[in-house]
C-alpha cells in the first residue's frame, strides 16, 4: 500500500501511497483478498516494520507532493510504561491524544479532572491544544480537603468554583443545590484551601491560581478597567505568573439606599438590578407590582437593601467577558438537536449551557423564548454576552440565537459546523438578523 516514507519530525511522518491503488480517495479501507484493511492498521503495520523506533502522533498520507489524508494516531503505535523513581516499580502512564474538535474542558470532564489539573500536568500556560497533541492524564485523584466558604456580594457559583479549582457542578452536588442562585451570607461546602483574600499592597502583582481581574481589583482597591488600561489588556484572560501593574483608583463608596428608588437605564434587566441591590427578582417584582419581566427606560423602581453600583456593573461585565472567552473553548463541538452537553449542542442548548456554567440563573428555553426576555439592544450598542437572534425559516419567527463576542462577531451552535464564530455581516446570517437582547 505504501512505497516509502519521510520523517518530518519525531511527531510527524509522511507515508507515500502506491499511485497504482484504486479507490484510495473514496474510502478509508482498501480491498485486499476480499477483506477490508483499515487505513490506520495499514499505517501502524508499515511503521512497525519500517521504522520501529519511531512513535509519531501524526501521519500524512501523500500521493506524490499532495497530502490526501492526515491521520492522528491515538496513543501512537507503541505502548509504554513509566518507571517510578522512588521504588523502581513500573506503573502505566495514562495519556490522551487530542482529536479534532476536542477542548481542554471536554478532556478534563472525560477523566474526572479539572481544566487546571490537566494544564498543570502538562505545563500548559493557556487553553490552546491541537489535534495530535499528547496530554498526560493523572489516574490518581488529588487529596480532597473540605472547607466552607461564606458568600459575599458579587459572588457567583462560577467565581467561587474558579477560586477553588472546582466546577460549578461539583459545588452544586456538594451542597445539594438545584439552581445557580446563591445569596450573601450563605455558607457553601468547598474542596481545597481558601483562596487568598488579603489586600494587595504595592503597584505590581503576580497572578496566582484562582485569580480573576475582578478579585484582584477588589483586593487592590482599584477597578477592572484600570488594571486592563495599565497593562494594555484586551480581554479578561490571565495566566499564573503574569505580572500586572495596578492602579490606585478608589472604588465608589457604598450607599445606604433602604426604601430608595432606581431609574431604569438602557440595558438594565430585573435580574441585574436585583443583584445590585441584593434582593431577589421575585421581591423586586412584588414591591413594584410588576406582572412581567419587561422594563422601560426611565421607569422608576422601588428598591431596598445596600447597593454598590460600580461593583455590580464590574461583576456583570467580568462574568460576561469570562463567558465569551470560555465559549471559544467549545468551537467545533458538533450540532445536536436538543443537545445541552459537550457531546453536542443546539443553539438554545449552547446558550443555556454557557449561562449555567458561568453562574447565570436563567431558565432553559427555546431561541424564541430567550427573545421574550431582557431589554432590546441596537446593533450599534452590542456588548459581549448580549444575545443575537435570527429568523431563518420564516420571516419574523425566531429560530436561532447566539452570543455576541465583540469585533462584530457572534458564536452559536450551527447545524452545518457545530459551534462556530461568524461575522455579523456574514452574507448568510446578516439577511436573517432580527435583533438583540440583554438578558443579564
């Protein structure tokens, strides 16, 4: 089947296929004495016979100078054992070879690990992985130390989980929570050591595990915008060991607003206002005799509790920035009608999944159902995390939804490419665009 090979590097080898073979491009098996010989098996047999000392991850099948197929060898074509240095006992090392469409999140979940653990095992500083890459997977579960955490203003399940290197699902399971709603003063069971909460002194800071721009700004008595400006950051993504220049902008003082009022602004939602004033949406609707979630600009609402508007705004922006940045980790996951997991998503299922993953307690519904929520946003005022809607099948009937991610682009679960990032000016999608809503 193969007439020769060329070694590009220790991980990549080119195999040259016999040009006299028929149907090589139409199917992955080649007829041989009435049997189908799988292409992968043919490759492994050739490598074992011709280059037994080579253990590549990627094989390029060539016809002359043309690449006709690229094959990822999961686990290579050799099995290996790792000698334990402490007692000279052999122990099998578990590895995983990245396939097309896989993400760190999906791989970590498959092996019951966190993304941070997988990154630590493989000395990764970012979330980027590539097909054919071999990742070390730990078989032993890390020691678990249970502790408690008391919810403070601005916390979400996602931010708490991130601080303790846990998932939102782990916290909910540990605390028997049925929703993502938490309240100030609530005590939660967590696994691990409490994150650093001491005030940051000085004008520089080195990022630690569990840090976010919001938590650093809180402890340094500055703002997220100030830190991003000082360090020329274009996103909220940080990495452990990164050095940040800190500002000294003082936070807005807390205001006592018991029995006060609030005037609705563009982009406001009942959920966002209720979080700012530390009351539930139900309570807010009750004290204002509201029968629906619809608000109008200039509407005056009765509120109660203590508000810190800047903190609430920053927290919302931070959550949505994290959501948008995280959404890129799922690009390429296939479309699945009704899907709400990494096995496959439909458009509303992906929206629901990302909301829940980042602690936003909004019910799972259809794209048309999401269009009835929140406040309308013009195309010129779109912000990261806003929902954008399309009427593909029938004019005026909402049939598709996605997240606006900035730079005139949106991300959504498409039936053709799965999770995909597309320009708002795309020739196909732009003609079906209906509008946008800010639901958080």
